[in-house]
C-alpha cells in the first residue's frame, strides 16, 4: 500500500460517519469512487490511480508547523473511565456518533499561554454496547480535524500517517481531505463533568464548575464562543458554603493583560434564557491587577433573583481554610444611570480578607440592571468602559486580567442557557477635540456661545466642575469668563485661532 492509497483511506472517511463493516464499505463504493476521482484530478498528477481501503482500528496522523499528533481509537462505551478522560478537552458528535478528544498532557496551570498548550490529542470513538471495537471502522477525519480547532488544536501539513501497523510518510494539506465545499454538520461541546480536574478550554475561553458540584449530578455543557448551559439539580453543597460559581472566562493571562481605558475598550454581547427558581445572579466580573493592599473588582449583574443587594454582597463571604476568611463589611449606592437603554444602580461594596499570612481590603463596584428580575429571556450589548467610567474614583490604570460570566448560584434549581457570550477587545475611535465646540456638533458658531453661557452658569453652582479640552480655550486649566470672551471673539471673526498650550 503506497501513500496515495493511504490518502484515499483518509479521504474516504469523509463520507462515512458511523461504525462501518466491510459490507457497509462496499455499499458506499460509488461515494469512494467519486472521492478517488477528485483526488486524481485535483491533487495528484493525471493518470495515477488510487484504490479504496476498508477501514482500520487505529490511526495516527502527525503534522508539522506546529508539530502535533492526533491518534484515533475505538473504545466501548462501558470502558470509558475518568482515567481515560483525565485530560478531556471536548466532544464532537457527527450523525449521532460521539468522539471524545483528550489531551495527551494536562493543562499545567491557570496562566499557561495558549501558544504553550500541548497540541497532541487522542480521539476516542465511542462504540455502542455490543459492537466489536476490533472491527475495522472509518473515522470522519476532515470534520474531526476541523472541529478540534475549537479545543485549541492547530494543524499544519500532514507529514506521517499510520493505519494499524502500516506507516507512511507524506506532505499534504488537511484541505486535501475535503470532498466538496460542503462539510458534514457536526456538534461541538464539552461536558465539564467528564474532566478530572482543572479547566476546560474552548475558543479561548476557560470554563469551570467545581468538581464537587458535578459530583452531585449538576451539569455544565460548554459550547463554542463562550456559550454554555447549566442544569442545577442539587444544592446540598450550599449547606456548608454560601454560593457555587460556574463560569466562562476570557482569561487574558493566557494571551496579554489588557489596559482598559477610553480608547482600549471591551464589548460584551450576550443572550440568556433561564428557567431557574431561587436565589442566583448572572454576573459579569472584570478582574484587574492591583496592589497587595488594595484590590478592586468590577461586577455587572445583568440579573439578580431572590435576593436584595445586601444579601447578594454577603453571599460572596467565604472561609478559605484555617485562618483565612473573606468578610463583607458594608455597601453604598453611589450612582444611577442608563447604559444602552437599560437602567442600572451602581453600588460600592467593601470587603476584608483576613489571612494567616496577609490581610487586605477589597472594593467591589456592582452595577445592577433593574429590568430583568423576573425575566426568563434577556440580552444586551455592554460597553465595559462606559460602565466603569461612571465610578468617580476610577483608577488611572485598569489592567484587566479576566472577564468572566458566572452563574452565581446561592440556592437556585433549574436550567440556564447562555446562547451568546461574545467578549471582544476593541479600540474606540475617539473624535478629535475641536476647541470651542461646546455643543459637540463638530463646528464652532453662535450656538456654542449659547452653550458656553449655560456652562458658565453651571460653573457657578459647581466650582469643581471639570473643564474639558474644548472649553478651556486659554489653556490655563480652568473654564471661566475669559474663555467665553475668547469664544465670542472667534465667532465674530476678531481672532482666527485660540491660544496654544
């Protein structure tokens, strides 16, 4: 058997999505023949003839740039154990058949760079009970390789292929395995309860639910692009702690910590359906780097159910082992505002961490959306900096290390389905400041004189009002009558420009 036959076996797998006996392969002969014709005409030199094969029980494909491998094995459903799935990454379903992807090395820690992650996987095809796992089968290789990219797999050129005991060298792009422009439909997800420890990574998001939470039959299914569903069936763990958080997190320590400001912003687009009953919150948390003696968290609660604000703040209290305790102290309402058509109340909460080796204060700013308390379906587009800029004493620097959507469960049962959770870092286009443009219509005229006069009156009521760049025309750091005189002179044509700094 030569390499061209091997590639025919690889490609033939595109058309068959279930456990295949030799009889079934024969019934697919016309499809395989079409594939052979395609490879002969589009990939190899004219005149070469490829022959189909009847499947295999084991396969291994090696890739270069980057170096990586995929191993394919059959496994009986009854033989799937926690140990086999120790480094479980996710599952792909094609035509009702399941393929579990398992990393050959564990994720090392929370801050592993995405580029450092192990790129070698074993793919287990789950065989129904009563099926002989030693009988030849054909894997839908192209779809599996394409779907594996959601779990972080990166494929380059195929350099080596092995089917059972036969091994061949090659140099071929994965795209050569595709029979047509249409790819078979497949479903990609990760059942968090299958992993033994740690996080699940999918499309750049970290997904997590505590192991003990899954042990009680609670389910979390992670989906591409930050989506997930949670079924809460048993809350007995809440007898010994205040809450259980399950979440999808854009962990920026895996790529690059982000400086959040008026220019470098974060947008969130989400859609949530829930049938939960009880105490819970759906909360976005923006975590920033901070000094050891003062820490700040920003939370945007898109829904709080079954709790008042004080109870919600207190729910985050917890004991962290002997001599370590995180305690709620107080909260205040500091602002109310409207963002993207929705009303929010902004609270400032104060906590203290009492530790065996260190203690520190922590401030939590909590923006609570006011129109979702009884909603079963809700969505929004959130401009993160727009919310954080409402805080009067916002730090000059906000180095964001993560953005997380959590199901903050304090005693709820039912199901929540996050069908959209699109978190993006983007750069705002900040318009050029036009000196003298008091009404922000991008020109300077008599209407700005009217606006400036109103601004002078407002200044009398609030001496600490900030002077913006378009108001401080004489560049002395203040806005006063002298600036109004300059504006009038400019509009009347007595001066052509304003003083330069």
